[in-house]
């Protein structure tokens, strides 16, 4: 499929239609109802089609890869043997387990601040080395924990507040949560039990069950669809255009071309990378997709089959229009040509019938 102007398509059209060149004079063309030359064939015995108005467009297909962004390692104090692990591509939401270590779950919770310290209820009756009475733990990380507990429904006495202070009500909620999920009931929480992240994550590494835990690779749930093309082909994917994205073994979704940039391909050569965003989440295990874009070469134009065009000896093209006693030749200008259909203009209108040789 390529864009062809009248100058570049004239030779191709003459070959495609496979018709003899029509020799004419200036007076042989129709310029009105009474002008033109008539053939001797009876109009009732020839095949014709209507001139129609529409767009010349076709679907173009590209192979694409799906990227979930660069992975990063989950920070956790957990140590031991991996006893349960999700497969690559699994999406883990808030309140769900990332994996199990020594058969103890490591949970994902919503939060912008990492779990950098152990959270627990300080015994305020104790004093520090300077003799100062200890104070309750406070901070943004405590508020994150309280929010997690409230979302999970662990506030049976209704006293827990997201105030950022680890007091009695927070300790009770932690113990209730630990009992419910099978963790030691200590009332203390660290990164061996909960990992905070600002968004759900996608499992990006395939750790072997039975191996020692050394870290867990995750990446974004949000994905991008990437197409690498030549400079010529990138023109079929203009920024802002709508496309249809079908991940392998999944349903088709609507996407939008977001950006284009020149990058180094896998073989080191320069390619144009087109990034497509999709409103809906793609399957976490998706790695490739088919992208279909509808390429429009001409909008709201008169269209006839290429087979209706007659190449003229003196150059240019005409169509054959039936009359009551035969046919007239009507000179036309040819614009875009696509998939056996041609854009025309001239003394011709929508609904006029033209001959298509069989």
C-alpha cells in the first residue's frame, strides 16, 4: 500500500486495467448531455458501476512489543526460603501477597514511603540513655500502616485513626491483622511483612521455589506498546492517531499514538520507535501485540474501480459512460489509488454509471 499521485500512477494504472489505449480527438469527449462520441455497443449489454463518494482508506498492520517499564527490586528485610512465588506477569494489588518466604506472606500496601524501620508501640514508661522518657513512634510511615489496616478492615473497636501515632489502637489492629493472615502475633511490623509502594506492581522475575530469597524484581502495571519502523513507515502512525491493539491471545483494545523518537534498534541501526498508550490495562503476561491503523489517503472524494479507467493515447485517463445508444468517453483526473479503487474528478458526479470491462 503506497501513496501514488497521478504522475506516478499513470503507468501502473495502464498496466492494471489491461485495456487497449483509446485513441481520441478533442471532440471525442463528453462535455455535456449532447457532446461526445458514442460506441456501437448497446448499453444494456455492458457491465457498469455507480460513481460513489467516500474515503480511500485501508487497514495497515504492524507487529509491536509490550513494555512494562524498567524493573526494580523490592526492598525487604525478609530472609529464608521461597515457598511460594507468582509467575512473571502477575499483577499484585494492595493487600495481596508478593510471595511467601518460609511460608510467611510478604504483603504489598499502598504508600509513598518505604518501610525503613520497624513499627511498634513504644513503652513510654522506659527512658533513653539520657534519662528522657521514650515517646510513641510517629510519622508518615505510621499513617501509611494505619491506612492499610483501615482499608483491610482491622479496626474492630472503631478507635483506630490515621493520625500517624502508633498507640494502643494501632497495636491492636496490627495483632488482629497478623492473626488473620498467619503471621506471628507480635504487634510489631517491619519490611519482612509489608512492602509499601505507590501503585500495584507486576511481577518481573521468576524466582525458583526452594531458593533462598535475595530480592524480588517488579515493574509497572501500566504498559506501553512499542513499534520500531523505518522513517518511511512511521508516517502511517502519526502522533495522536487512533489504533487498534490486540495483544497475543487477548481482546482488542483502542490505543493512541503518543510519541515517536529515533533510537538504536537491537542490531544497532537507527529506527523510529512509536509509543502507543492504551487506556485499559493490558494483560500482565502480554509481550507482543498486533497494531492495526486505518490509513486514509483521500477523504470525501469520487471513487470508481481502477478497472473503469481507460488510458488515453495522448495521455491521461477517461471513463466510459453509457448513453441510450452507446457510450461516451469522459476525461477524468486521477488522484489517489488504493486496493483497486481510484479517486477521480472531472465532468462526472455521484451516481453516474461508468463501464467496467469484464
